[in-house]
């Protein structure tokens, strides 16, 4: 049964990885999805793949989430196409290669903040007048590392932690309009970005195995599982707002070998 039939959903960064899984899940549940990415090829291919299957439909737009005008156009085109907005999934973002704080410039940090955090704020801001009319909801995709930290990734972790805090603050403000605002925090999910990061290590296969073994369930999550979690927050979690749903396979639980102490000096 289509659990979000005829609802209008915006998904940013929807052409690959977690975003692709989210777009697919909403279309499979009957939604009308407008999704965007900076490059066109993958987005157009996903649109062509999903629309014949239904029961929902999707429309791809090329959009640079670093540009406020592009973000505003994303929302306005959605309303022009479908008349309203029921749900926004803020997903567009990037994980830079791991780098120590000493080697990270202020400009690199600012650029990542703009993409990973400010774009979420602006998409929400432009969509909220429409979401309030429908008592809709916002889903912000953060990351497990916002809660547990990650080595040599201070700017990325900071942006993801800020997403969770912004989610809670926005949930407070928008409750008067019955708009729910929730967060989804995946752990290790096998995506093209994960594969790219693994390829930059000395042993990509070993990096993937280490990623798999970081979960209690002994595997990584899938794009489809991320999509199912997003549909749950939009369609089923009607008494949830301001929450951070961990999609982690238990990676944050139990002890592990974590000491970086080099021993006696």
C-alpha cells in the first residue's frame, strides 16, 4: 500500500547515494517528488528509471545548493508543478577527505558550512510557508558522527552536529503551525561517496571491511533502508518532532579499540 500517496516531497541531493534511496522510497509510496543535484546525468537517469514504475512520480531539477537563488527556484518550481509542498528532505551535502585540523583552512570550513548547513536552513525557510498550509514536515539528514565524533573530520562533524541542533530549534518554532521537524542520522551506508572515500585509503577492501565490522549487525546500511526510514518519519511518525533517528546498525554501542595514546614518551 502506498503510505504517502499524492503527497509532494522535495529532496535535495537526490540523485545518488542516500538521496537516491530516499527519492526511490517516496516514489514507491505514491509521492510526487521533486529532487535536485548539481550534476544532471545521474538525476535524469533516476527520473527515467522511476517514473515508468510508479505509483508515484518524480521530477529532476539541476540545482547548486550553494546558491540561494537556485534553492528558492527549487521550491517555487515544485509549487508551480504540484500546487503545494508536504515534506522537505534536506540531504544535499559532502564529506571531504579526512584531514587534520592543522591542515584545514578557515575557508574550507566556511564552504562546508554553507553546503552542509546553510543550504538546509534556506531550503526549509523557503518551503515553510507552504508546509505550514499543509501541516507538513521537514526531515534533515545528519550523521551518526555528529553524536560520536570522527577522526580528522572536525568541519564535517561540526556541520552535522549543527543540523541536529537546528532541527530541535526549528521543531520548537514550527510546532505552533503543526509542522514537524525531525532528523535522520545514518551511520555507515554503502554509497558512491563511501566507495570514493575508501578508494583514497591504502587498502580500499580493508577499509570497506572495517566499515562493515563497525556495526553490531556486521554490515553497512543500504540506500533503501535510508529511504524506508525517511518515509517512516514523513508518513508514520506523526507524534515525533525534534527527534534524531539513528540509522546505525548499533555502531555507537559497546566498547571498541579507540585509544590513540602512543604510549610512554
